[in-house]
C-alpha cells in the first residue's frame, strides 16, 4: 500500500490543527468535525491544549486518500515549541506549511520554512482562511516569493475570497502560468514550451513531482479549513504530487522522534526507513546492548493498533526499547540533523504540597525522559529540582502535565537566565593518599584546560590505563563530570578537557584469615568522591569566566514604530545585524542577551500598538562583562572547601 508521512506545520493560529481536523473529516476518519475553540480536536489530547487552543505536543493520526495512506503529523506552532517541530521534520516524507491568507507570512513562518529547507523536506503551501475579511491570496503568494525566497506554483484559485461563501477550484496543470513557473526550474519542460512543442499534463506532473522532491518548487493550494473550501483539491494534490515513502529492503533502520507514556507504560515512536521490525526482535541502539521489542503498535486510519510487525515507511509505537529521542536503529538515510539549542532560562520547581516531593521528583524524571529539551537537575541532598527551559509557556505545560498525569501540583520560583562557565586558562591539582586530611584511599592528579567552543567536556585517562583498574578510571570520570555541573560561581562548566596526571590506590587486600576488607582496600567510590575536590582546586588555578546566553532575534515592525523600537533594542544591549523592508514592515534582526528578552517582549506591544512580532532563538554564549558576574547558589556541599566536603561526604 502506498504511504505518505506528512507534516502539518504553521505559525501559531494559522489553522493547521483545524486543517488536520478537516482532512480527517473529509477522509471519513471522524464523523463530526472537532473545534480548536471548543477543545474537541482529535490531535490536541492534553487538557492544556484544549483549554488554550494551541498544539503543544506533536500528534500523529492516519487517513486514506484513495489508495494512499497518509500519516498526518500535527506539530506545534508556538515559538516555545519550535524544537518539537524540528525533531518531527526529520522523519517526514513531505510537509504542508499552512499560511493565513489574511495575516500572511509571519516570523514563525519564516523560521519553520528555514527548518524545512535545512532538513530537506519537500513542501507545499496551503493558504488558509480565504473566507475571512482581508484575505488576499495574490498578496500572500507574493510574500512567499519575496519573504521566504520560495518558488510557489499556485494550483488552485479562489472565487469570492473574503466572504463565507468563498469557493475554490483547481487550476489545470497545463495552464500557462503553471507551465511557466515549472519551466523556470525544469530544462526539459522549458525547451518544449519555448519551442512551441506539445506540453502534456503528464509531463508537467512529472516535472512538478521531481522539482518538489528536490525542494526547488512549492505547490500552492488555497482554501478554508473551517468551511472546507479547497480541502478536497488539497487532498488531490497531496496524493498526486508529493513524494511518497519508499519501501526499502535491506538492513533494519529507523529513527526515534518521540517518547511518551500511556496506561500501559513507556513507548518510543519511530519512523522505519528500511527493513522490517517484529515483536521479540532484538534491536541495537547506540551505546547500549540490544533490547527486545515486546509490542508494536502501528498508526492506521482506525487508530494505533497492535501489530506483529512494522514495515519500512511506517510510523509505530514500540515498547520494550529504552530509546531516547534522536537515537537511531541501524543506519538511517543521511539527513541534515538539527542540534537543539540549549535552554536559556532555569527555575526551581517545588510541590504545592510538601508531602508530594518524592512523587514530583519521579514525575519530573519521566517528563525529562520523554523530552530532551527538559534539562532536569535533581538534588536529593537539598531535596530540590532545578529545571532549564526555553520559554514561559513550557512552565505551564510542565505544571499541567504534572497535575494531569501524576496528580502533583507544582510551582516555579527563582527564574533566572541560565549561564555557563568556561575555562580561562590551564590548572592542575593533586591529592595524595592519606595526606592533608584526605580520608579516601585514593590519590589523584588532574589537569583541566579550555577546549574550543562547542567541544563539550572531554575526559582523558592520560597515562593511567594499565596502571589503574578500569572501574577506578570510570569512577574518576563520573566524579569529574559531577563536579563540573557546578563551577566556581555555581554554573555548569563546559568546553574543557580534563586529563588524569597521577593516581595512587591501595590494592584489594584483607587481614589474615578474613574476607575482603574495605578499610585497607581502595574502592571506586574513593576516586568518585575525591575527584570533585581535585577538580575544584584545578578550577581555582585555571579560573573561569561566566558566559551568558545570547539570542538571535527577528522583529517585524510597522514603519511608524521603527525609532522607538530601535532605541529599546539599543538600551537592552542588542546588536542590530540586518534590516529589510518586506510588505510595508521593517524586518530587524540581530543579537540580544537572553536576560533582556523579557523586558523587550513586555515593551513591544505599547511601542507598536500590538503590531510587532518578535521571535528569538539561542545563538551563542558570550562572557559577562563587568566586575560582578552573576552567581548561582551552590546546591550541596562545596568541594572547594576540603574539610567541609570530607565531613559531608565521608568514606
């Protein structure tokens, strides 16, 4: 059976969830239309999604269009969830980018279009809301060309736009405007057309299919998801022109793009690229032992149904495999991947009822397992949970999930900008066995030095392999990485190399006629607990710089508000890199410290009469200037205070 895995993507409130609902209804998958406003859509399953009328988590459903099975992936449109969109794009065969024919191209539309192009997803446009006052399909088509740099090919036209009785009709593939647009990127068709040769519909269809697959052309359909105008024509174009899933033979290969839980436990959602996966198969995952598949549920028009196997091209929910989002099974086709930006805000999470603290810890750990964008730090000694986030809406989402799924009400406090520390120089330190109050039966020397930006933390055993048991080397690395979670000023330390320069240990031994005696033998915990003390001393000698996140911003301004907004950006420490006029608005882009973003967001509505739209995304970290960089209160004992550490972490 032919199969198409199709993403529905859009700027928030452009109508993508309504379009998904209309496609389900037209295909007979639902007997009654759901409503975003009424909270009755099939793909918005969370209570918060229904209440706010926005999509938060990507959802998958399936329909039949003729003999073509289409798996529809409805993705979020709110800027706080752009990463949820991006990680779903890599498993798609094609996408429909929904654009309002009233509001036109908006900043988030630009961000999604760039992601589609970067990942290489064939895309067509659906210009929605032609029944609304102010709809202008021609204007928006021009914006697609000018603002996005797309090559749109309109394949439908609208009659009576701007009214509730707007009607849509198809444009023939052999119509001159269509042939002219396709001929711009297809040499064979251009030659035939320019020499007055016969241009057949099948030739144009073939050319469109090829150029869409290569992301050179973007078909455009228009209509209304609310009234249903143009949706049947859209369905026909989806089935006729977009590339379908390939049924590849060969070794098993798949990509995990989501993790969730239902009443039966954890499940990993994957797109299978090649081969066939069966229940009880043992599948290899990166850096883990092969794991046994215990259940497979496949997305079908009748729902998520348990099946004995899943074939190439399909999307399935798999149990028994402890896979993380982004992991691969086998060797999937090469796609330009997306590196998720680090979160730029962090907050303390507390239960409203103190007796639910352990339940809160368990629930947050599960949510962090499902979403790699939730950076959770649990401190059992302080009984605290610190979470790093991308936006304020994520707080509301986490609070709603904790209440709905685990019955735990939580609150957030102490929200601040999430900084990091980078090494300023090179530092070495050493602790010897039983010297200067060292209670551990271990001696350890470490050297820490700066690494290039983006390098992360790299640990080298140095000359120790062969001299030190592997378990002790592994324990040292564990202790080093734990220590670097809080630098000299409390922020995580990154982009550095740590090398072991010395080690001493007491071999496994026992007293006469007795079993193993820990009191006279080194154990792995000795190295694990000593490493933070050595790291703290090395960091003191190397020095660290606190670096704050810097975000790239794009703000779309009406001309009358340019001067006050540029003044606001200047006061906020922004650097303007580029400006461009588009559709009567000024597009300003540049960089801005993350800490200043909230005040810019708060001030823009008054300065622009609510017309400006600001989008931001993490760009880089930059050293904090000034004599007093921000400090994060330390959680747990401080290894820089040797005596206090040895008392708090005894042998």
